[in-house]
C-alpha cells in the first residue's frame, strides 16, 4: 500500500526534493514534500524514505496539526501496530514492543513560530536486530514511522543515517 493513502500529506504540499542516498549500506530515495519551493531547514514539511522496492522505510511529519489530545499508552501502541500492519506488514510480524515514552516534537511553521507538542514514542525491537517505532501525536496522528533503524550497543547511539532529519543532514554538509 502506498504511504500517501494512510499517512498525512497536506493538500498544498508537493514534492520539492528527491535524492538517492545510502542508508544502512542500501540505496534509498529521500523525498521531501512541502508547500513552498525553497527548502528552509526545520520548516513545515514531510520527509519520506523509500527502499529500492518503493516501500516506506521512514516517514517524518513536520507539518502535523498541533491541536488535540494525545492518546493514552495503550491506544498509541494500538495505533502504531495498526499502522505498521497496513504499511509494513512483513516487518511488523517480527516486532516486539520495547517501550512507550512521552516525548516532544516540533517544527517552525510558515509564520516562523515554533510549534511543539507532546507525543508518545512507541518503540519496537525486530528479530533482525533493528528497531522500529511510531510516534503518535495529537488526535492520534502518526508523526513518525520508521523501520530498520540500527543502534550501536557499544555507545548506545543510532547507527542508521538520519536523512529524515534536517539538523543531521546540515551537519553532514559542512
């Protein structure tokens, strides 16, 4: 199933950038959708990463609707599992819940205001050694969805390239 049929993409957004990069030693496509043509870091946008089969690897919504209540932990876990089932059913079959954490996510809107909301981050371990998660925000919106993220057990840090994060991308361009 195509990610656009399940996950939020504002009507005024269009594809403004697409590039092929390496993620976990695999070629992937990073697509950025937003309303305005010029890319301003950390602005309102949606970033998706697709594998070589054009299947979703990662979705980051930096254009979420900030009003509304966040679901409780059980509902957030259910929403996460349901979304994985629809978009990444094979991956979901071998996931086990690790934790559900309260966190915050934000972006800078078109007026230059910082928008920040509480979210629930639902993290799973996969039998292949990777991790996946869904971040659920106000009104049960999926703000992030990612699979096949690798972590270093030595230093407890992410090893997978973060092409879906403007700060990470900018740091690599220096």
